[in-house]
């Protein structure tokens, strides 16, 4: 299955913003089991407030030594109690700034600081897609993500973000192949991180959404894993290296 297009990813990100910022007051007060410290409101704030830092990073050049700290300051400077309309403006403002040419070079906080507009579109569609799944699960809504979108988000997780985050510690990841398949076992596509630093390669297979949730250490069903201990090494990365506290 081919990768999603650049503009398609931006629309997926924008649709996630519409869904997240369109929740009712009662829904916003619900707890999010996938992120135990968060309510739905906290999850929405995390998505939209992070977009402020992303906008700052995307405007910077890869060689800018001040870029990372500047993005963090912008993100953390905003007060609590922000209404949904303002949060939506922050997130959509980031999407509006992503160049339509995916090859435009920008600062990117993972992998040495060099990225592109295309990588930012993949980042937004994937990360916000996972948090949309978190909120959909909290509210009892059916997952909206398609198998193709899940496979795209797995590419970002397995090939880019989780290995980079693991590199911030002494954690050694085994090779991982994530296979998206139908209930009848027909393979739709797969993502593989071939570098094996320790242990034996791990294979996980199942519906796209469930495989994606499993790789991110979220509750999941209907997947098969040949070496659970190896997968557990991967699933410690999000909580150990990228878990934000709850913003009010």
C-alpha cells in the first residue's frame, strides 16, 4: 500500500483538530484511559498547545542552535483554561504554515534537527491521529482511522520517532516488523525497522488501529506478537521518553 500524500496528511491532521476541539463540555471532562493523567480536555490541550512549539520549530532553519529551546518556551508560555476556539486556532495555524511543497527544508526536533514540510505533515497526521484514537476510546466512539492511515502512522512511529526517542536513553530496540492485515489474514502492508541492537526480531500483526495502539503501548485487541518481551521494549519508549503531564 502506497504512502499517503502530503496534502492528504495535512487534511487528516485538520480533521483531527475538528474532532478534538468539537467535544462538548461533558465529553471534555471524561478521563482518558490510554493517558491516565488526562481528561479529554487535557488531551485536546496537549495537541493544540504543542502546535505552537511546532510552528516555532518549523519556521527555524536546521542549523539554528536556539530553535529547540525557543519552541519549548513558546509552547509552555500559554496559560491554562484556554477555550476550544483558541486551541483550534493554534493547531490550524500550524497546519496553515506547512508549505505545500513537501521538500522545503525546516528545523525538526527529532533525528538531528533537520526535517522537511513533508515530515511535519506526517508528524501531525500521525501524532494527532494517535491522540484522536485515545479520545475516541475514552468516549466510546468507533475509531475513525483507516488501515492506510494507521500504516502511515506506523511508518512515523517505527521508522522515525520511537527509535530517536529510545536513543535518548540506553534502551536498545530489537528489530520490529509491524504488519497490518484484515480479519481474514490478508496483508495490507507492513513497516519494518531492520536494525537489531539486541535480542531477536519481533513481528506484530493485526488490524491497523490495533497494531498502532500496541506499538504505542496503548490497550489493544486482536493482534498477534511472536516475541512479547521484545515488543515490550518498544512500548516502554513513549511512557519513558515522551510522556507529558496534564496541562489544565
